[in-house]
C-alpha cells in the first residue's frame, strides 16, 4: 500500500463522506443538513435540531411529540448508576463522572448496528447524571426530572431545583444547538473510529467523551473566563493584551483551526447574549476585549485572520447560567446529539478506519 504524505494532526485529510455537517471556513459558514446555523438557532428548538441531525429533515408535529416523549421517558437513571456515582470521589472531575456513568448505561437491542432508540437513551440520561452528581457532591437532595419540561429547561431545573428564567433557557438552548455537531473534530473522529470496529454506541460515545475531556478540545470557555477575570477592567484591556501577545501567549477564544473569519457560532451567541445581558459586566468587558484584540492581533500578526471563536462568547453565556466546572459537561450534553448522528452514519456505510503511519525508527541491519 502506498502511504500518502504525512500531515500531522491529519489537517486537511478527508476520512469520511458525510451529509450531516459542513464547515466553510473561509466564508464563516456552518451548515447542518443543508441549513445555515444562524437560521437554525433563531427558529428551532434543541429537540428539533436533534431530529434534523439524526434524520436529515425537521420533524412534523407528531414526530416531534414522539421524540420529546421518548426523551422524557428515559431521563431517570437507574439505582445501580446512582450507586456507581456515589462511590466515586466527591472531587472527581465532572467529565470523568459523566464518562464513567455513561459507560454503565444499558441500552436495548443488539450491540450493532446502533439505533436511534439507543441514542435517545444516552442523550436523555446525560443531563440527569450531571445533576445527580452535583446534588451528591453538594450534599443536597436529588432533584428528579420533570416530565412537563423540555430537554434544556429540565436540565436547568434539575441543577437548581426551580423553574429557570426564560432568558437562561433560550441562551442555553442556543448554545446547545450551536455546539451539537461540528464536522470531523477530534471527538467525532474518535466516535467514528470506535464505531467502525462494530463496537456498540455506548463505547463510541464514551470514547468521544475521553477526547472532549482534553483541554485543547472541550475546555476553552473556562480559559476565556480566566482571561476576562485576569483583565478585570476596561483600562487594563490594552496593556494586558499587548503584554500577552508580545510574550507569544495565546489570546483565549481567538482563532480557529478551520474558520478564517468570524466563527458563525460565536456571532450567533453574541446576538443571544445581547438580548439578556446588556447590563452584564462580563458581557460589556467582552465587547471591549473583542474589539481591541481584533485590532491588536491584526497589528501584531497581519494576515493571520484571528477572530473570536465560539468559546469566546460561550463564556459570556455559560457564566451567566452555570458554574465553571459544568462548562465542558454541558458542551458534552449537546455534542452527544452530533456524535450519535455521526455514529449512525458511520455504521450505515461502514469500513473500519485504519490509517497508515510513516515509520521513522531504526531499521534492522
């Protein structure tokens, strides 16, 4: 077999055909199943987007009701999973807890091929796992799912024990829609590799969680949070940015591996934040940092096309709603929808993923 040229990180190397998600980096466009993400987030709910990703079209009223009914029916986690969670260290990283608990989910049907019923089981239980662990961690009573609430509203209800504010529901729903799938990123590739071996859907999702857990993939919004805290005030914005750029340090939340213009997910989140956080100190500081960072990055790194990405504005959304330790797990709650779409697509046209490598070691004499 002839080995193609080496590209570290597989940059620019196609490993699958897909009709789920398309990124047009130069134009700053993200497309789900033929629909622009900025239009989707304006007009659709998270459940509708899940159905779109899994089926290639939006649900009619009956299909949407059925999906909501199925998700609601599978939210509760069984006692054996609660026992597993209780036995884990109370200071364990929430992503590690989520990974461990999801690995114990028993889904119906054969291990192969993966099904939507199995995907619903995982998607429905992930928020409950996070909420249960948080109540256990804090020593507060367990809050059971509320069957009258939709997916996003129920997640917030289970975290806080009260009906969430409408603005918080809409902001978090927008974030979850924008985060649901993003072409062949590290965790999606991982999920498809595991699926290609004809392993089960739970194993594929757990492997993907392992990839998302890495700070280079799923941890950026919390780093933006830290940056904004460090900057602190408007008068400190320019000196802070200049110092860090001149020292060769990365400005968190700026630049993207694929997008060479403004990340459309970030632009959509920015508009959402504007609707409910006009007086929010963090939001106003974010606006100032955004403007000055673009100016200085163009000054110091002309031609690099470094603009805010989704993590920059995700920090503004998530900080208003969630504690920082739940940023990446909440990202995971969303991305499970996309992983399951990709897993089912891989299984439908499967060939085991087995790339080559270029040997650079010693040869026998």
